């Protein structure tokens, strides 16, 4: 008798989870919301079935779609998502479908930052003090900041979007008016104490309460600085041997934090602040899914660990098979950006891979997209590169060289230009194309 293939319901287009489903010959159905479908960057393997919904974050949309497609009575073995915003929906659906699940309560601890930090503080771990703002449209009751330096952020946000640093209450009231005038959809915010220091990241795999794998890294500058100073995000992986001090500090802290938050299996992405003056670690936030940017690619390059496969195995309640193959090179990644305007040309991934130290590249925006002037969140970019080098200093230099090379070759049509200015831009950008006025001769 042929053994039944495990049936997995995948919410969203998690590229490396989809790759794992194909490689393991899983009977996977991929639920794709309208926004993700319209983006179109991540291609879904032909062997996987696609179910489209209006909103992949809403359990009602998913359950009704399963009925609509005759999939309501499938004996599902797992529900998986790599979508930060779908964690609670995935937990609820897994319970409904009789699949292993971290549970909606645990999922809530990884979505709501006020719930998360309350649990961390109760466990005796250092984290920022917080004040809940029930409605960011009206902060009139706050007449002074509760902390000398504060950060305002959505209570369940991601990618540092709508996150601002505050030094006085007047700035808080100004941001409130700005958000109310823009009618932003998020209303519940968190006002928290500013955390000093470098921003570190701990990415890992957890099963039955045991941390099976951890990779520690640091951002080039903290994410909030990236936004406020309009800088492209960068990240460098610490080496377990050369940077053993970082692992000695971060891994026990991360393990205690995961226990406080109730996660016992899955892939996690935790952000910490390293106070250089005291040497202390301060909990920032943690997600119960794989990190964004090039987290997967960097970890596969440095350690030989496939986080997508680990995540799918954990969703099936199976212990991941992890065989670390540590490379000596320093590995890191960074975002690629360009001047504001409408994108008409940029280097492709194959050209980037020819540059010294570049092992991987991905261009994520198509021609015709509008490149914004300034950053609204850490996810804003044209593409990404993964770079390796013999030292951290060489890595930084190579990444800077790649970015300069890329930016010089990005062509955008400038916003707000007059027709005369566009003609001048065209003559510089495409001198081989003669579009001047002509007379009958």
C-alpha cells in the first residue's frame, strides 16, 4: 500500500517553505491573498495547488475557500505560515483542522508587543517599559512622556513601519494628528522606553522546548536609525568561534525569552539590544517565524541550515534534521536602493553576482515601480545582496562598493520634473536616442 503524502496547508508565499514542500513531496495547498497574488514576485511551484482568497489573514476567507474548492474534509497534517500577520489565523485554523499548533494564545504573544513585553518583564528579563495607547488618533490624555526618550510603534506592527522616536510630548501629539489625518488603519499603538545599544538578532529553531540551532547577528545600525536616517538595512552574521562572546550572551537570553513566551517548537526571529556600556542585553521583540530580508540565505550560506525545511517540519510536529556545516568566511547581507522616481532600469542579479564577494542577489521590484523618496519601513528596497569576506571590515567595504556600483546604474524618471527637465534628463540618460525638435530640410 502506498503511504499517504502528508497534507500541508500553507498560508502565503513563503518561498523556502514551498521549496521544502516540493523537495519532501508533500501534498501542499497554498492559500494566496489578493495583495500577495498581485505582487507576483514569488513563483509558486507548479506541483503545488493554489487557492486564492481576498485576504489570507482572515480565517473566514480561508475556511470558506476550502469549502468552495472541496478541501474542507481533507485530513490535514499541518498548517504553516511564514506571514507575520497570519500567525494567529494559522494557529486558529490548525486547531479547527485538527493539526499540531502552537495555539492562538502563544501566537498572540508573538504578535502583540504589549503582551510580549509584559511576559518578558514578568520572567525577570530586561526589556523596555511600555505604555499602551488605545487610539493613536487621540493622545490628548498624555500630557508628558512617561520616559525621557520614547518610541511609538503599532502594537502588532512589522518592518519598523509607522515607528518614530520621541523626545517630547509635542512630537507625540504631532504624529497623532498626522496619523489621524492620513486615516491609517492601525489605531492601537505602544509607547515604549527607548532601548540603547547595537541591535542584535537571534534566528533559530526550537523543538519540544529545546533550541536545536541558533545564529546570532547584528544590524549595521538599529532598525529605527535605518528609518530615521534613510539608510539601507545591513546585517552581519556573528561567527560561533570568532564571536563566541556574542553567542555566550545571546543564546541563554534568547532561550529564557522563548520559554517566557511559551513557544516550544518552530522557527523564531528575535531582536535584542546590546548595551555596550553595561554589556547587558535588552529584549526588543520576537517573531514565531523565519526572519525577513536575507535571513534564510545568510544562514544557509554560513551554516548550511535550511530554515524553510525546519519550519515545515516543525509545523508537521516532526523534529527537524539539522546538520550544521560552518563556513569560516564572514557572511552578511544588505538592501539595494536607488534615487526616487519611476524605475526604468537597474542591474540584474546575474550582473551583481559577478562582483567580488557577492554570492547571491535578488532584484525585487519591476521596471515601472515608483521608488519613494525616504523610507517608510525596513522592507523598502529594490533588491538585496549576500556578501562574504575574510573579515568584518572587508565585508563592510565590499557591501559599500556593491551598493555604490548598483546605485550608479539605477535609472529612474525623476518625480515632479517639467517637460524641459525631462528632456534634459533624457539626453543625459539615453544620449544615443535623439529626440530633439526637427525642421524640414
